[in-house]
C-alpha cells in the first residue's frame, strides 16, 4: 500500500482522507522529494501537484524542530497560500509541524512575531517573503526545503528578482519546483539554483490511464 511507505502519522491522515493509492504525480515525485534530491515536476492542472508537495514536505520534516523555518513554499497568491495551509492541516494531523500562512493583507510585524514564536513551514507569495526577510522575519540558515508551486505563475518578470534574492540567500537546501509547463524562466532558475535536478514530466493521459487502472 502507498500509505505504508510513509511515516505513521502521515499514513493515518492519508487513509482518513481516503487517499490509499498514489496518483502518477505522487508515485514519481514523493520518493524523489524524500531522497533530498532537487526536483522539477511538470504536470497539467488538476493532477494533485499541491497535495503531492505537502505530502513530500511532511514526510521530509516529520515533526517540529527548533524555532526557525525548515521549509519555505512560494505560491502566486494569497488564495493559493491558504489552500496549501489547509492541505497541511488535513494531512499533518498527528504531527506537530507548525505552518504559517504569510498574508499580504496582515501586518508584517504580526506575521514576523508569529514566525519568531516558532514554525516549521512558511507559505506565501514571493513579495511577502521578501518583505519578511527584509524585516528580519525569516531566518533561512536552517532551511531544508525551498519549494515553488505553480512556478510558471510565480516566476513572472517582476517577481524573478524576488525569487533570486530568496534562493540566493539560502546556505543549502533542497530545491523543488512544481509547474503546469516548463518555461524559459523556470529553465533559468534551474541553471542558477538547482543541482542536477531530476525533471519529471507527467502528461494528462498518463494520469488518466493510471486512474482507470
């Protein structure tokens, strides 16, 4: 069974959510995330990339540790940040991982204080992450995972420098990119910040065939 290959708390949460067999994206991506290798996963919308990255992060981090973030997840909007946090809440049951959703609508001082109190995962837009970093609200020294979801949306022209600043400030981390399609800016990011990443390209018909079986 798929869930038996994951840690006990995560397996129980997946089973409770009715997820007992992996999708093609999960089958290919989760073992690679678990290995610590850099990864680029390209798959169409609707194939569960966000759920896959949450499962991978929970499996890698397992439990809370110290007070500084160990995973940073960059998304393109507040709505996506909230969606990711909700997936963590559903699948992180039984773990004590602390997830903070960074929101442009909230005072940056309040969010900085919340992160200072201790967290394991921070989810938010590149703009807000940079603001927090500038205000000493993000300690990146112990970061283990730097994840970009919907990378073709995140890595737009005006945001590229924000991504570069964050990625370039991390001493060492596993870089993971999820996207609907490979773009020139994603290729640029791979060349600048990723170490021999494996590129997975999951097509819609592969996923449909897997589901049919």
